[in-house]
C-alpha cells in the first residue's frame, strides 16, 4: 500500500461514517432539505454576528440615557433622530443642535468627492501604464498592490512618522533651507494628507480591477485602430473607455462605499484634527458612543443607522450595475 493511500485512510473512514446519515437525511428531506441543512450553520453564524447586532443597534437608537444594558435604558422613540435632524440650515452645522454630526457629514461628503475622484483617475492611469509592455511589469504590479496588504493602522503610523514635525519629510526638506513644518496641524494640509494617504493605501486594489478589464479587451480592436491611423486619445475614448465602463462602474461604487466608511488610517494619522478638520462620520459614531463623556450610545446608534442606509443604497446600486452587466453579457 502506498504512502498516499495510508494518508487518505482516515479521510475515507470519516467519510464512510458520515455517508449513511447523509444518505438517510437526503432520502427524508430531499435535495432542498439538504441545501437547508448545509446552509443552516452559516445562517446561524450570520444571524448571531450580523443580523442580531443590527437589530440591537436599531433598538439602541430608540433609547436614551448613559447606561449600557438595554434593560436600564429609557425608550425615547425617534427622539435621537429628531435631535440629529434639528437644524435650521443643514448646510451650516452651527445651526444644528447636533453640530458635530453635521460637521462630520460635511467632512465625509467632501472626502468622498475628492478622494473617490482622484482615486479613480490615479487607478485608471496606473492600470493603463501597467497594461503596457514594461520591463519587470509583474514587479511594478506587486509594488502598487503592496499597500493594500498593509493594515490601515500600519498605514496611518507610517505616514504619521513621515509627516510629523520631526518626521522623514521635514528631514528631507531641511537641507534645502526649509524649517520644520507641522504638516498635520494645518486644517487644509491635514485634510489633503488624509485624502492622499487613503488613495495610496487603496489604489492598488482598484488598479487591479481596472487592469483585469483592460486585459479583457480584444487586442484586434487596437490593431485595427492602429492600421487606420487613429490617434491614441481617440482610441481611448472610442474603444478603451466604453469597454472598460463595467469595471469602472464597479470601481466607483466600491470606492464610494469604502470612502464613506473611512476611519482607521485617518484616525491614526490625525486623530480627527486639527480641531474637527478630519473628523469623519465613522469617527463621530465611535467617539459619541464610546469616548465622549457622557457616552450617548443611542445617538451613536442612530447616526450609524443613517450611515448604514447610505451604504445600503450604494450596495443596491452596485448590485443593479452587476445585474445589468450580466444581462448584457447574455445577449
């Protein structure tokens, strides 16, 4: 008997023990029952760790007080939501009763607009470059993807070390006569740093998606365009961009969802400062529910429900795009 057969003996023994009960279950419940049997453990885990926390969060948003346990909290109905939306002008956070929430919403909105736009442009340009016949092309692809593998906390610490007053950037600029600059103490510079660090950390992932789309475009289209003497920009507008649009739409939606949830790297980098310049919605929820005194878990839960609704809308958009692309592919 070979070594491989000896190694597989325990596997065959276990499979033999499970075979009879599974056959009996299939005979009694049918194919549909077997599917339910195998899905049940996953659905149980999903219910405990995803569905149940969502339900608890909704209940928390309908209660008030500083207690942690639900049986010690007071039911207030929709008062937390009314408190959030008590504004005379939503474009001016200072006119709102919960001005910190609307400041975080404004910061998140501008972060999403700027970061997603620049992220898509940079990812597209990088994908176009990496799709060319370059020397050591695989190496450069790995270089651009490497930041994606890093923990967001590590990303924040690296860039904080670079941008702090005694950091690497000031050390490089010092021989050129520049005094040390506190990059993270200026509101505009700190916000720009948060955008730049987020792009650096996530660009590789979206670049790979776009690169996969570029490689799926038939090369004979480019050869035909080259034979016709079509200019490169016209080739990009007439061939590359339309055929890359399904991947580009997916990238846009995924980037939007990720940008709305920004927290880790920016929190480590700036802590939300200076002031509230880089305090985004997720940080507001975290600090309201766990850091500020007195803690307001109900208000934090209400804010998270509102953010969750935005993410649900973005997810539905993504599913709609995927379904539409799938239907086009079947035609």
